[in-house]
């Protein structure tokens, strides 16, 4: 048995001279020495009592072969009495320790009996009442409140509340109306922030919308409802909300279509009738080096559907990322969109059309690769 001197001194100062945690060694040569320790003897004797209780008790899941003979049962009873006598003689507080152990083991027998009976409920059911229960009488509502007929008018006690309540016969249907949709689109809400984030406009940080706490709170709620970037895990660490929103604004600026600032004239309309002028002036090589837009991601995600996992391995996505995408949404199209967004966030400036086309071709989606170049 090993007890540090420092531990013993701490126990003595707190008034626990006889309480400490011992470490018993397993060497057979030290067995006689350890038996001289009172705590060690208590441990051994207590284990005997627990074993005897299990052997004598009726345990539901005990093997049927564990049946004691009369001679064995008699020996256990005599040995149990001897063990309790030894526990009472072991200092300190032997009598108190023995009585506490006996009380706990008796409580354990009641616990075993309750489990053997299938753990019945302790709540006793009330006996059924013999008297018939009279149905409660509903107080009739006054007619001046509910009104009569199909054109009834409900009075709310205030002229303005009455007017608002009676705007529609079915208030729940009125709440579901499309006119009650006040949530702005990402393009409308972040239009000013995207314009301010452009270095060409030279807007100072203190005048940017992302530094407005009210704007930041509304932006987080809108991103949670409409943007897949909000729930996408990232390794970037942001010290403040404006810093996070500025990063999100940069991502949205790459995905959202730029606002049209050109004023078309009649001459321009006439020129656009020429099919040759409608063709892009960019070469195929330049188009392949352009970053993937949000419109292209949406088109590819809708066509991938249930086969998004096949593309995930060719985009070199980890299994943990794939499991997170599966747990985030049950819709296969949304999972495909989350996959492409995660790839775009990881690649950053390298998330170009050429790399996505290469991954689609290696995954066997050559038709999608061809359609991506045309978008």
C-alpha cells in the first residue's frame, strides 16, 4: 500500500485522519503485509458479502446452473455472520460501518425484487369513480361579440382592432398569402453592401453597411434562410460580425448576377438583332478560366440529383464533409448544391470552370460538363 506523506498531512489538517484513498499492490509477497491494513480487510470482506448476496438472491438473468445446495447455503449464512462480526471489530467505527453495509445490501435486495418483477410503476392508479361525470356546460358567447350570418363582424373592443380582425374571414389563410412575404432576396438586401465592398468605389469602413449592428442582425437571419454558405463549415476564424459579413458579401458578389447599369437606346436594340453580335467575344480558353458562378452551380446541382456522391469523390471531398452534407439536408438537390458550394469555398480563386469541367468528365458526367460551358 502506498500513501504519499503530503496527502496524509492534507487529510490530517482537514480533520480526516482515517480517510484516504489507498493504492493496493498485486504482489503475492506483500499479501501478508497488506492484510494488516484495516481498509484492505474491509475491501475483501465487503466483496465476500456482495458475492454471497448474488449467489443466494433471485436474479432474473442468473444462469439456471447456479443453484446452491443446503450445505452451501448453511455455510454462507454462518460465514456472513462471521464477516459482519469481523467488520464490527475493524477500526475505525467498525459498528457503524457494518450497520451501513448491511442496510445497503438489504436495500439492494428490494431493488433486485423490483427488477425481477419487470420494473412496475410506483404510481398507483386511482379507483374509477362511480358517479357519472356531468358534461361541462359551455357558456354561450354573446351575439354582440360573434355576430350572426356569413357577414358577421367580430368586435374586439377597439375600433382599430375590430377593423384589422375583420379584414379577412379566415385569418389563417390571410397570413399564408403571398402578399405577406416580406423577406427580401439576397440581391436586393446585399446590393449596397456589394457595391461598398468594391475597392473601386473607395467607401470607408465606418460608412459600410456591414458595420451597422442592426444591418448585421438582419443579414444573419436572411443568410440562414436563403444562403447555403451560412451552414457550410469553414476553417476561417472571424473576430467580429462585420468581418464575417464582409467575407460573405465577397462570396455573394461572385455568385449573384451584376446589376445592369447600361441604358439601352434604339440603335443598340437594332444592333442586337444581328446574331453575330450576340455571340460572346471571349475565347473558349478565357471562358474556361472564369470563376464558377452561382447560376452555374444551381444548374449543375439540379441535374446531379441523387448522383452527387459520385462527383464528391472526384472533387476530393473528405468523408466527414460528405456526412455533414447528408446531415444538413434530406433533399438531394440541396445536397448537390452544398457539395458544390463546399468545393467552391475550399478552392477559392481556383474554383474555375475548367477544374469543375475536369471533375465532371472524370466522374462520367460529360453531358453536364458540356452544358456548363454553355451556361
